[in-house]
C-alpha cells in the first residue's frame, strides 16, 4: 500500500475525523450531518489519491470524490436541485470517460481484420 506523507491513509482519515469532532466540541458550528459529509469527502479524497498511486480504479475514485464534494457542498447550503447534481455528475463522468479512453489500448491491433459476422455467430452458438 502506498504511503501518503509517510503514513497509512487510514491514519489520515482518523485524524480528519478527530479534528472535525474536536472542532465541534470546542465551538465549530457544524451539525452531525455536516461532520459526516466532511468525513465522507476526506475518505473519497484519500481513495482517489490511493487509486492514482496504485494506478487502479482512478476513474471510479474520481467520480466518488466529485460525488462526495457535491454532497458536502449541498450539505453546507449549495442550492442545487437533484437534476442539477445529476447533470454535474454526468459532465464529470463524460470527462473522465474521455480521459480514460486516452489511457487504454485495445487488445487487438487496428490493422488486424475483424472476424466475419458468420464466424462470430458460429462461435456464439457453438456452430
């Protein structure tokens, strides 16, 4: 597991959770729901960092991070309807898909001819 600033990611998440709780105990005006949203955003952020570090699942981590960020913003007063949130997530998903497309290669060469439709049908139906 890659290390973030020399420590395991779970330690940083624990620190964030404790800092939010301590802040609330000493006068920071946050509701329990807002505390949960901050912790969810921190978890999504650490998940995205780890996904980039290990080069696995970065697209899902990015989408999770954006979703958590939108939830946090709405929890703190952003006045977006469910439709607006869905459109924002769709735009991010499209951008991530476009980026992902540049990072993958097809397992078959573009110069290799495609099989005929009858060959595909024969394979599919055991013929």
